C-alpha cells in the first residue's frame, strides 16, 4: 500500500477516538480540512526568464481560534502533505491549550537552487496569492522547512504594503527588529529538549552523559542538540540532507554550526568520517531525535532502530506500523504534537506581544515555554498511565478532550 500522510494522521486520531467519548458526527468533522487553497503563480528569475510555481495553504480547523502553521519550501511539497501537517497543527494547538486551529502552507520548489532575490520574489508573490485568507485573526503563517525569519519579514512586508499599514501580528518567527519575539528562533528545538528531559525524568533517568543522535541539523535539530548538550547529554551523531556524521566521543556542535553556516551543509565537515545520512537513525544511543521530515521511521527500517527513547522534533517522522513495533520493543516515544510544540507556544507569545505592543524579556518567554510544556507532558503522561496507552495516543486523547 502506498504511503499516505493523511491516512497516517487519521489512523493516529482514530486510535485516540477509541479512547475518548466523542460523538461520531464530531469525529467526521475533525477528519476533513475546512479550506485548502491551491495557487499557481509566475516568478521572474535572475536571468530574466519566468517560472511558474505551485503553492498551497490549508486551514484545517478554526474552532479554537485563528489557524496557525508554517510555510515550507521543498521539492516534495504536496497538497496531501500540507493537509496532514495542518491536521497535526490542529491537534498540537489543542494539546498546548492555545487559542488556535491548525494550518500549513508550502510551495513546490528547491530553495537551494534559487538565489536570495528569487526567493524574495517567490515569497512576495505567494503571499499576494494567499492574502485573501490571511489576517492576524484568521490565519497566521510561521517559518518551517527551508523558510526563515527573513521569509517571514518578506511576507509581513508584502501584507503590510497591500493593507497600507504595518501589521506585525500577521506572521510569527520574524526578525526581532520587526517585532519578532526573543527566544522564538530556538523555541522548537528548545521544546524538544525540554520534552526529552521530562520523558527521561518520568523514566527515572538523567540526561547527564546520555548519548543522542539527531537526524536533521536545521533549525529544530541544531537547537535541540545545543540545549540537550547544555543539559548534560552527549551528541554523538547528526545528519542533514547532505551527509551523516558520527563520533562516539561526541561531536563539536560549534564547529558543525560554523560548517553549516559556511558551506550550507555538513558534507564539508572534515573532522569526522562522513556516513550515509540515514545511519544516524540506527545508532545504538540512549535518545534519538528525528528532526528532518515525515515518514523516516517506517515498517521497513524500524527493526534497525536501537535507541532507548525517541523524541520527535519533526512532524510525523514515525508511521503507525513502526509505532506499533517501537511500543512492543519498549521504546518510549515523546510524540511530535507534544515534543515539537515549543515553536507554536512561543509563536503565540509573539502574536500576543504584537497585538498588545509589548516585548517581554527572553527569560519570561523561556519560563512560559517551560511551564506550559512541562504541564502538557504531565497531562499526557498521566493519561497514558490511566488508560494504559502510548504517549502518542494519550497526547491525542488530551487534545481531543
């Protein structure tokens, strides 16, 4: 059977519906996106030619408030992927008790092949195309795969130009000079580290000396690694789209970040043996952080996973079939809608600051993130113990209820 992201998220939700007393008609409503906008638009390239790009924006559910979710630039973007990611955002926001529904957007492109000026023109035109459904009180974009604070600045500026006034609350994850929040850039990775620490606490373990493998060394993976290192863990394997790096004695994260900044990839790093990028998934480590894309731990490779625990930095990295195997093997998983919720938690704080004209200190942001994530983890853990279900199913039950 061909892999399907929408089927995957529906299987996860159906499992939770079986543990929660939810009317059937509500279940049906929650299985369908409210709105999906598909756009095709031209962009002038640096050589004077034009290319047509396809983009999507899905607003999955707005029962709790305006929809919230990232915009990704990637060759593999599909309508189905965007719908599934918007569904996950819906459950993530509900679990975090935020006044948001879920959304997601994406453009089919390879940002590594585009110049900065081409990316700016693409972003501005895409923003123009989806602008009818955007506003601070209806749908608020944020960064995602291969998009950054600069992308959000272009989106905010384009929206503001058309409206005739500056609207900082239209996006989150923007530069601090434009009203972005302190602590937002590292928030998702920081949240992954907090969730990992809490999982280890519940298991009666300490992060001090724990070995960690990180798949994906972008914004989420790199900050998760940095914060886990601060907590006492040792990062022994990382990967990005270009290569994997493994060093049982521990990798120098500062040097890796310098390499990424200089060369835009890890394959140019010279102080460690280059390995196939998927090898980081199969390392015999205490903790595995899948922080790349979805569908990474599957039925065909899950038996090779040797980690003692998994904390999901990416959305949907583990298929339901693989989940069942991990559960049988006794591998505890901090699920995506819990572990990577730090980004949307701090995005909410940024949105509140923009609407109220305030700017909080970074310590206050981090304290609020810590407090909310720890409370979320406690609720999910208690629900899992009460109903004797996995942390993933418990997270969905808490979100649904």
